[in-house]
C-alpha cells in the first residue's frame, strides 16, 4: 500500500524494499534477493564470507566497486527506486537518510584528525554551518553514542580511544544526519564480548528511541538471534531462509542454515578433556626436546608462568603501565590452555614474553623446563623452535609476495634444517596435515580464502615441529563455518601429534568447545583459573560471571 507525493514519488509503508535484486560483475553474484524493512524493524543478514551480504548492502548504497552493477531488480527507499537514482541523489541520501556503521573504525576514521572535527565535518555536510551549533551537536552526538566526558574527548585523536569507543564514534557520525535507516556492517566483530554488549545495547536503545530501522550484517548467529526481529540467511548470493530468530535458529529448514547453527560455538562445554602427557595411551609431543631437558625427564607442564610482572614506561610522560601484575599459571603437555579476557587484560603480553619477543620485568616463564630469558645462543635457538605462533589475521602475517611453499618452508630455512630435498618433502607433509592439496604450493596468499590462509599459517608453525602452538585470536576473524573447521583441525593436530596449545581469545564460546583449562585475566591479573568445565559451569569470580552473561544469543544456540 502506498500514496504519492506531489512530485510523483511513491511513499511506501516500508523504509526499504529489495526485490528481484541481481548484481553482476563478469557474471551474476547476487540472484533474486528480496526483502522488506519496516519502520523500526531490525533485520539481520547472516552468512559466511562470499555469501552476498556485503554485495547486497553495497548495491543498496550505490557503492558497488569496479564493474559491479545491478543487472536486474529494484532497491526502493521509501518508494523511491535507488537503482535508477543518479549519483547526486544517492549522495544526498547516504548519511542523511541511510547511514552506514562500518566494521573497522581504524580504517574508517582519519588518524590525523581529532574525532570531534570528523563528526563536525559530517554535520557541515548535512547543512549545519553555525560554529557554536556544530560544536554543541558534536558533544550531543558523542554523549548519545555513550562516550563519557564528550566536551573534552572531542579533542582527542582516534588512537587515544579503545576499540569500543572508536566504534561509538562511528555511531555518532552515522547519527549526525538523523537517518531513518542504519546499516551496520559487522560493527562488533572485532570487539570483546563485554564491549560488544555495551555497543549493541546502546545501538538498540538509539534505534528504539528514534524509531530507526536497522539492517544488521553479521556472521555471528548469537548476535543476530538476540538483537534482531528477522533473520535472512544468505548463501552463494541467494536468500536461503528467513524468519524470526526462534524459527531460523531453533528450527532451521535449509541445509546450509542447519550447518551454520551446528557450527556456531556454544557456551555449553562440548569437549571431553584431553589426556595429558604420560596418561595411558597418550601420544607424546613430537617437537624439539621430546619433553626432556639434558636427558632428564621434566614435568607434565609444557609451560609454567610464575609471578610474572611486566611494566611499560611511557616515554616523556613519567608514567608506568603495569601490563602484568603477578601472573601465575601452568599449561599441561598435550592439552589446550585458554587465556581469556578483554582487550588490555594482558593476554597478548603473555604471548610475546613466552615467544621471547619481550622480556618480563620480573618473575619466571619456563617453556619445556627452560627459562625463556635464556642467554645462550643454543638455548635461544631451541626455544624459538619449541614455541611457534599462529596470529589473528592470516593475511597480514603471510608475505603477500611469496608463494605458499616458500612461506611454509621459511622456518626450516631460518633454522637451517635438512637439505633442500628434505625441506621440500617436509613442506608437503605439513600441507597434508592441515588438509590442503599440493596444488596450493604454487599460489600466493591473495589467491586463498581466509580459512585456507589460516591453515597455511598453522602449517608454517608446525613445520619446525614445536611442542607448543601459541594461537593469538587465531579464529576471531573467521566466519562460523570456517572457524569450526580450524578448531577441528587444531583438535586433530593435538590428538595426532600431541602438540600443546596456548589459545588466547576473548570468545568464551570457543573456549568452551576447545580448551581443557582456562585462565581468566583482567587488568593484568589472573582472576580465575581451572578446568574449563568448572570455570564455565561454576564460575567463582564476578568478572567471569560478567563475561558469561555477555555472550550473545546463548539461550537460542544452546537450546
């Protein structure tokens, strides 16, 4: 049902109507996509990378890259077909009527401009010229977006804010045009669970108070289930299922949706504890040292951290930051120990010290019985092979100019292990261990998917036969199906090779499905540690309880 304005443009009951949408490059990539969005409605587009989510929102905004174009169908905003709108009209609508909250605030904010000036630029774009009025509204928008002390913080630069606060600045910019449709593209995927909850709570409050419609793009089923009214599942450029969160997550009909729901990590502990080294039938680690130092049997712990402190001095400010304050825990051989906490809790600092990239201020870290601050060249060489990292972003951690074979082989070249023939054979062996075909060796990182790149990163870590893998947010950037594949690979490698794993993450659901033990950190201190089942099911620390309560959609996905 619709009426007409005097200008002849139809006004629809819907804020957004997408019908029969097909987007093509050299060939169609979106096929007959259609949905509606009513005033105040919250709708989620979910699906893995390549499913068509981002292409859909780019088509709505008229921002398809390169040769991309809408080859058929319609995109109507309040009855006006945006496919037929010219560039000037689209520029008028973008921001003022349809606002975008992008995923990465550091890629979206100008690092050399104060945040208040960036919001002010948006306000001037929408016609506000009075300087005092602009300043007043900058402070108002920052306050509405949940940024405390906005009057002073508007003079700060993006790097002076946390990730959550930077995302709030993007929300303030999005609100500056008073839009009635907000498109949020993975706005919390890189945030800790408690910060994610704060952002989502605030965005939901703003949407409710203003009656704004929300198109929420995400691969997190928990967030979609908890925060939206309707879920559309996309796969291979098509909408394969739609319904309420209860319908889609509680009783999925499409096979792809069933696979997504099954793969979504649940906060319910779903893994039996691994058998530690020395238990009947267990497989010892095959890495350097074989669990012995100078021929002597050592403890069942692959890693021991004792009263570790790390103090950073801020140059020119006369201040100190206590990144670690008396941290102590142990990691058993052949098992996965998770270290969990929010950004700034000290997780990554521990990883750097264990890897020998930094030194602790005081305390002791023993890797395989050896002090990681070892001074002799021979001991440092052994320790470098003992522990190997797998980082969060496989694309930035792989040299884009190298072929895959050279990337995997690099540790053997550095450690001068074996002949060229032996190294080539070892590369093929580890590639098989991470379930990738030999044809991958001729490619470069840009030719691989995110999951394939992470498998290459794991292969590179494995090739020097370490006893300990240190995975620093190794699956947080991956879609749920790819994430589950990588987690299953780590389980298989641990079972087959006996390799131990220190798994650093902010995702409690992943911990529940992977780790044997968990160490919970806050502000550089251990607040709780123990078997994963005990910590998840019966947390004693108030902070752990807060983390668990913030996990999105646990009721729907754990049913």
